[in-house]
């Protein structure tokens, strides 16, 4: 009798562990990877810089969503990638672009072909990143 109970308990434990290992859905799981045109607007104090180009992603690296910039001759070579939030959360999470422009995401909206992110760091830095899927 105790042998059957032990088998039943071990079987239940295995089933419970398999069911609890269900993959958690990421925030951008419904945003398929691909190539995108981007417009990056950075406002610092009284200056506004706008950079546009092409990138690919999203890739999940160290739990962050990363978009890698395709470098072109006229582009700023320090702009290599954008990190947009984490796998679990985008709003109120980190936005990183160039060196030393880490800030907090204040707004995000996306569908399968577009992603729009607004970010800010204090009163002196803000901006947005807009992605549009390439056909």
C-alpha cells in the first residue's frame, strides 16, 4: 500500500513540475522579429537630435529587448543598438540608446508592425523611438 502511495506522490510531483514550467509570455511576444525603419528623437535641454535608419530585432539579450542598428555611412557610429525594457515589462523600465543615455520608458504602444516608445530622464532628457516594419 505505501509503495502505491509513493508512486502516486512521485508521479504527481513530476506532473506538477512540468505544468509549473510553462513559459511566461514576454511583453513583445506578439511583435515578430524583422527589419524596421526607425526614427529616434532625443531632446536634451534645448537641443533636439533626430536620427533615422534601419534596424533589426527584437532580440532578447540578458532579459532585455534589443534592436540592432544597421550602420550606414552617414550615421553616428556610437548608435549601435536600442534596449527597450525587459521581457516582463516595458513601461517604467530602462531605455538605452547611445552611451550614457539610459532613461526610463514612460509610454509604449505597439502592434505587429509598429512600436512607439517615449522615454525621459529627469527634466533634461526625453525623446521617442518609432519603429515601422519594412515590407
